[in-house]
C-alpha cells in the first residue's frame, strides 16, 4: 500500500502536482494556522502518518479536535476566579429576568462557563456533520482531476496513490476545519453566539447555555460599560436562545438537517480542481490554505441550494430576531442594554474572521442577513399580543412566520389578534368521518 512507503507517495505527489520538493510538515502546520512549536508538529507528523496509513479518507475527528484545541489554547490566558463567579451569577439572574418576559419554560440543565478550548471541543461534532459532505466532494473532485494524469503502466501504483491523496485531502480538510473552530473559539461570546445549535445538553434536543468569559472580557474592553452589565446581557441572550431550542424540539433537528442538505448539494467541479492543483505548491503554506479553504473550489449555488439557503437564512433570522426582542425586554432594567445590543448586532452583521473562514471552507455564510427585519417583525407581534401568544408560534414549524411575514407582519398579526376561527363545512365533514370511523372501530 502506498501509505506504507513515504518515498513512493512523495514521488507520486511530485508526478501529479509537478512539485519536486518533499512534503513539508511544518508548512502543513502553517497552512492549518497551528502554532509552529516542535511538540505540535511532532504530534501532527504522527497523525499525518496514521491518516495516510489507514483507510480513513474523510474528516478525522481526533485531528479536528487536536487542531482546534492547539489553536484555542495558543493565546489563551487563565481567567480570574472572580470573573468566572460573575459569569455564574449573571447566568442565574438572567434566568429570573427571562421568566418575566417569555412563556417558554426554564432550562433543566444548569448553565455553565467554558474556556475557549472546551467550547471548541464541544462543538466539533456538529461542525463535522455540516462540513463532511464538502470534504467528500473535494476528495472526489481531486481524484477525478488527477485521473487523466495517471500513466497507464503505473496503474497499480496510481490506484494506491489516489487512495493516499484522498486521505491527504481529508487530513488537510480536518486540520483546516480544526483551525477555523479554534479561531471561532476566540471570537464567540456564548454557546449560541453563531446562531446555530452547536452544544448538546444533557437531554435530547436540549442545548446547553454557555458563556465564554475570556472572550466576554475582551469584548467588554472595547465598550465604556461595566463588565457585569455586559455579562448579564449576554447571559440573557444565551439562555433565551437555549430555552427556545429546548421548547421547539423540532428546531435543532430541522436546522441541522437543512444545513447538511445544503452542504450535500455542493459538488466540486473536477476541471476547477485540476486547475487549482496545477497551480498549487505544496511547500507554500498560503497556497495550501487557499486550495482548501478560500472558497474558490465551491461552485455557484444551484437553484435548489438557493431555495435551501433561503430557508436557512429565514430560520436563523427568526431565531435571532426573537432572541433580540425577548432579551431586550428582559434587560430593560440595565441602562446600557441598548448599547450592548447594538454592538452585538454589529458584530453579527459584519461577520468575524472565523465566520468568514468557515464560509470559505464549507460554502455557507451562517449570518442571518434579515436579522433586523425579523427583529422588527417580532417587536410588532410583541406589541400586539401577549408573550404566550407570541411564543406559541414556535410550537410547530407550520406556525412559524414566513419570509413574507417578515416583509409585512400585518397579516400575521391580524390572524393572532382576530377572533378564533369558526368551524366551516369542511371541518364538519372531517369530524363526521372521524366520528363514523370511531363507531365502526376503524
């Protein structure tokens, strides 16, 4: 097997990639954004050998986890116990304040704080689930792109080389995904900060409410607002987000399924891959980074993907818009809540470096483009009905506001505030059929 003979493997890389240099593990580390210390590189070398020697051709969870942890820990500093205590107190007070503004029941799991590395490791399973289809597509396109370059008399060697290259592609993708998750861990303020359901709770369909104090301290440093106020407002948002996903058990499964379905529709063009491979230099860290993660290999979205993307964007906007409105109401006692809320919205609208890197890697920008419009709709609903009626819209996916409702919520508000619908002839006919069935025992 080619994976058992590194010289043969490197020679095949030289033939196919027209690169006379041996593969440099230190350049791979740079391309993945990992610290260049000898211990990390030695560990990566062992992982690379294992990846090329085994049958795993997709994303390797351990490699993603180790890469993400290395990046998350790189510039991390210990957080003072007083700050951790302040975060815990904020989470407790946020729970009480939210009880007054939403009919959705409290969490059963206790909210917690996490370090950057803990957040990275805890979210990796969801990142892999979403990005695995893209990794497979890149590997498949790479094999097709190289197929025409195989010398016929070397077919048996080439077969092994292709397998090794697929594993190398999985390794590169795993390292890059880990680097991005590690980068995100230094940017997120809480578990639900990105909007997607990333942190599983103790019970099925429940999310954990989590704050990342290290990042909140850095976020608050740019504001002329007391840290305790910032911590409390972010705790309110986080618990509101987790409560919503606990209440609407279908929400997490539906959103993750939509994201995975969207990624499944990404098909990398072999010709584009061939051109990219012809231009790449494996000794150039930036060339490796661009090849795997700049989004240039991701093809234009199909009509089906555009429809799926529209559903995802609408659902994310509805979630975050509701969180905005409920959080602002719960935080009305904080004089600075408006300023903090606006800074949070700006961060989400602009997009942080890790989010942009993620969009390049998997071809999906998770920012809710219609956040302000969705929040305006929820405010209009909140002004027209009580919190129980407002929150009842999350009871079933068929009850959720649509994109048209975000554009003009007046029709939805009229339905919510109007008299209950009276049964019509169709209702009577259905009821009669059901009653007859019950009598007949069918």
